[in-house]
C-alpha cells in the first residue's frame, strides 16, 4: 500500500487511480492527518506500507523524521512540482529517499521504490520460493519456469506472501497490503475468496498446495509442504524394498 500525503483531493485521487490500475492499494492523508495517523497505526498497518509519497506542504520538512520514528522500513519520496536545486537539496537533507519531479507516471514511482528497497534493504527485484518465482516490478510470476498469469489482486497477494514466506500473515495484513486501510467499499472477507482461488491455481500447477492456512492465525507460503517433500522419499524407499521380479 502507498500512502500519499497532499491536501488536494485531485492530486491524491489521480495517483490512487494510477496505483489501482497497477494493482496497488493507496491511502490518501492530508498533511494535518499524517502525524496522528502514523502515531496510532498498528504495527501490521505500518508493515503493509510500500512507500510514503509527500506532496508540497509547509510541514513536509518535518515528516521524514516523524515517519521514521514509527515506520523505518518504508521509503519516503517527495513529489516536486516546482523543482529547484535548493529545494531538492533541502528535501534530501530532511531525510527523503528520492525527489520525484512531476508529472511522473505511477510505473516510474514503482520502479524507483523498488530500486530504493534493493539499495537500502537488500531486497531483490524477484524472489524464489520453491518452484515459484515472483517479480516485484509488475511482471507475472513463474511457476516451474512457466508464466503464471493471475488477476492483479491474486498477483499482489502472491507477492505479499512471497515477501513474507516462512512467516504467517493475517487476513487483515493481506487486506491492508492489497486494498488499503481506508477502503470501506470492499469487505475484508474478500481476501478469503482471492486466497482460495490462488491456492487452487497453484495446486493445479504444482501438484500440492504451497499456502498453509490456520484458522484465526493466518496464511504462510512454504517452499514445499512436508507431506509433499516426503512423498518422493517414500516412493524411493518403496522401490528399494520392493521384491525383485524373477525372470
């Protein structure tokens, strides 16, 4: 999820529509709303944030330090409408990770955020979990080396599970990452439907379900479930102990 801070609804609505087309959730806050929100947001909410985008406002120089106090993993980018060298240097001095000159396409923002994460957090542009290879630049995943096309919501869920593979994530965490914190038009239960469809497709391709689910606890993407991993070994033992046919 991307958090856009700007007092103008036309600005936040434009970027929200752009991120939506790319399959990313977006939340809009005014400069006066940001301090209270970031102080009261839960750890799960903050962990779901891909990046903060700061529009022009008087309070902007103070925001990077405030954000880092509560959410140190998300890149902070400033949207600059009237670029000048002095202002750019001031923004970097205040702690932003990048200064983006408007107009800028959402895909370029995604590419820059990915570059920042790779540079500062050693995050690769792709991740392999068993036979599943997920990309974070908008490309379709690969399963067993073949393209695995998914609707954008299911693709985002797979990306989120891959980023957290080996760790259990809740339905709420997935919802916040895919739909955003303030999307009241979509019920959180829709996550279960998306995950169910994703699991069926993965099982059809892999031959086993790589998503472990525990009621009230959450979901976890695993490289290979224990029962699937044990099957080849069991088959090998059966072959070794089977009586040889006499000729």
